[in-house]
């Protein structure tokens, strides 16, 4: 009988952990999903573009300039959240560059994030790049 009680307690603990994590935001700093506890029903803020930061594709940054590695993630954190988008990942990338005082990002990669679950996302798209002040 004692083994059945322990089994029930383990099931309850797992269910509690799953519910606790579902109420939390993403575990990545640079995302379009709020961090911390949020329900995700009407309280997820929309993100707007950063027109002052330019994205450069298919070109490496100048060799004589030291850049800052930046990243941005679009995350589907809740089951009812919208799917992640390339546009949101790029916007978050541009926000990080602007916050660091940079105005140009040389894009390194953008695509599905294979570590989405580790970031508390059902699915995610991540953009990475090198930001510079030009």
C-alpha cells in the first residue's frame, strides 16, 4: 500500500511542476515573450519594429570593426500563443542591438531553435548576428 501512495505523490508533484512551468514566461532573455509569471491571455504585449537598426544579410561585418554578438528569439510559450515568427525574432535582435547603442546588425543565422523546450517554449525561432555602430 505504501508504494501506491508514493506513486500518487510523484504524479501530483509532476502535475504541479508542469502547471507551474506553464504559467512562466520564456527562460531566454531576448524574446518576444514576457519573462516571469504571466497567463498569456491578453497580457502579452505586441512588439514594434526598431527602424533605427539596420539588418545586413549575406555580408560579413567589416574586419576592422569589433562587434557585439546579439540574438533574438520569437517564442511560443503557451499552447494558445501564436506561432513564433521570423519577423519577431529579427525585431527582438534589433532591440538588443539598439539597447547596446548599435545601429547595424550583420545577420549570422535565423531559423527554428532546436533548444526551444529548454527555453520554456513549445517552439521558437532564433536570430543571431553581430551588432556594430556604423
